[in-house]
């Protein structure tokens, strides 16, 4: 099958807006989809001239509400709009719509004949906006009513396991045919980046300016797809890496690792794949033959029993943030320890923490690596966690003090306040003022003498950092930790790349 195309989905309210956006993203795309259902009513009457003006192959789509669109006026009105847009075909076929999208239950012989006569290829589509679709190959074959049509199936997965099933079903026999396969939503993101592996004719994208219009579908923008993920260079030889976690709303790892792959000239791509469980992520990585992937919250402990071997440091810590696949043999590592140690020493300005009393907020997988690092650096550690029992269990392993996480714990935190390390996900992606929901220490008043290290890095200044900084504290986020642990991960990824 040929290299998949990048299609820009245009959902502006006017043709002028759509044309301006298409021109902006022209360097990154192969074709556009004009979503007529998003246009203002009077604008819909003028779509016939759009192909001539845009100067790119264009898909004509008038999507019904039931299929995720906005067209509500009924099938007769929709058929008339299709007819108007396809009529008066020009001898220069580049000035006609290159494709028209008809749903698999929309059969109007006159429209089909017109499309075929004018050289407009029919995309025969099926959408399920709520559920996954199985038996993909069989369904696609049934939709191939003529050799000139391209069948399309778009569905909403319930979890990453549905994408694993899709990967199993989209066997090599699809490499010899043309079809469009779209798994929507955040779980479906891998199908958009490595659509070549799913044998899809194209990958749909949306402009950043209009991303909210199709938010539930889960499009990325074409510039990100082209530049960060190097979509056009992905082929059968490309080695897959990635990051998993839940909810995995934002991560800087793809930019870091894909940048290094490009810099090193390696034929590899690093993609996020959201999974509710470590088992779902592992099964997907096995099916897709990932060479390695990063593991983030909350899977750093759950992943360990699934692996064949655990590195000594990761075993001591009891958490794993990196897994490597060598011929089906999976090894686990922990690079959080290295990344945090290097970033903390740089932040504090001293090679040792002897005599320092440190509070660690949280007792999850990330906290384990951080406590391990703090003890190695000589610090006296207090572990504070909302579930006190979890803090106590971790404290017993490392010989630390422990406490709950509430106002009654203030005296203990004050006694271990030289450095406070925040390891939970609270505050991630939050731009609101500090409050009980985004600040794990909302009940604690900073004095200005504490040093605060928040491992969250998105946003750049988290709510707890904002409060601490206003009180006069020295603060930092987790970006340096991400960078340093990522560099160690990349060393492992590069090593397995050369041996696999």
C-alpha cells in the first residue's frame, strides 16, 4: 500500500475561513475534507467552486448528526446539496472534487453515476460514534461495491484493548487494498500516527484553530503530525516506541524522544497510547511489536509482574518507568531515580542532602523512585499521603517517617520542610488559582524558607508552585527531571534499536 495521505478536515463556518486555513497548513497536507455541514447555510450553496480555489484534492462531505456531523435538514436536502456541489464538472478534473463521502446506507444512483462520470472517487463510510467495530476486514469487503470506491470505517473505542483488537484484525491482506480506518477519541490516537500499520489510505487531522469542533474525535493538527511524529517517514521498517499511562492528558515525552530520533537519524517514532491498565498497554505493545516504551502514572508498579526481568535498581525501588522488548523478552528499568537525582542536585546546588529534612507528598510509583534517590543522597524523609496506610508501608521499606495528608499533619511537615517534593498528579494541566482540588498542600502555609520541587511540568508554574513562590520559596517543576530521565530512557531505546 502507498504511504498514507494527510487530510485536513475543514470545519469553518465560511468558505473563506476554510480556504485561509488550508493555505496555512498547505506544506503539511496532501488533501482537504470540506465539511459542508459546518458551513453557514448561505455558504453551503457556493461549495461547487471550492476545489478550484483551494488548489488541493478535496473530499466533499455533508455529515449527518447521527454520524457525528451537523446536517439536520433531511436526506432530500442533503442529496440536493451533493448534486449542486458535483454538477457542472470541469474538463480539468483538478477543479472538481476529487472524492465524495457517501455513507454506506446512502445510495442515490444519479449521484453515484455523476461522481463516477466526473472522476470523483466515492468514499463509502460507516460511523459508530459510541462503540467499537469488530470484524473489520469482513465489513470492509462488504462495502467494496465497486472497485472504484474506498470503504471507510470510523468507530469509538472503549479502551486501548479495542485498538489491540483492531491491530490483530487489520492483517496484511489489507495491504493490497485501499480503505480508511479511523479509531476516534484519545484511545484511537495511535491509529492516526501509525495509520500505515493499520493500512489506512489517509489520516485525518484538524487545524489547531478549530480543534474544539471535533474534540471528541481526537484529531491532532497536521503540523504536529508532520514535524513531531514525522508521519511521512513512517514505513514498514520504522521501529515503534511510546509512552503509556492514564489519563495521559499531556506529556512532553513525544517531543523529547522524537526529536532525539530525528537528531540521531534513527527510523523510529515515539507515540502516546493511553491505557486504563498496565495489562492493556502491555498487550497493545506486544501486538504492535513496540521496541520499548515509557510508563507513567498509575502503571509503574502494575507493569512489573508482566515483565520477564526487572533491573536491580527498579526492583529495589519497586516501580518501573521504562520497558524494553528484545525479541519478545521484556525488561523493566527505572530512570526516574537517575532523572530526579540529577535534577534535584542541580536545583539544590549541592551534591549531597546530608542533614536535610525532606517531605515527600504522595506514595505512588514516582514517589518510590524519589524516596530511593533522597535516601541515597543522605536526606531524612517524611512520606505524606492521603491514604496513611500506603505511606506507612513505604516508610517501613525505606526507614522513613510517615504521615497522612491534611491539616493535622502540618507540624510533621514543618519539621521536614527544608525541601518539599510534590509527586502526585494534582495540579497537572491546571491553570486555575490554587485550591483544594489542584494543590495537594492547600492546607499548608509556606514560610518562604522551603524549597519546593514539583515533578509536574505542565503548566510551567503549577498551583502549588505559585503559592510557594509568592511566599518567597525557591521552586522548580519537573521539566529537568523529565529531560534527564528521558535521556537515560533514550540511551536504553537507542541500545535496543541497534540490537533489534
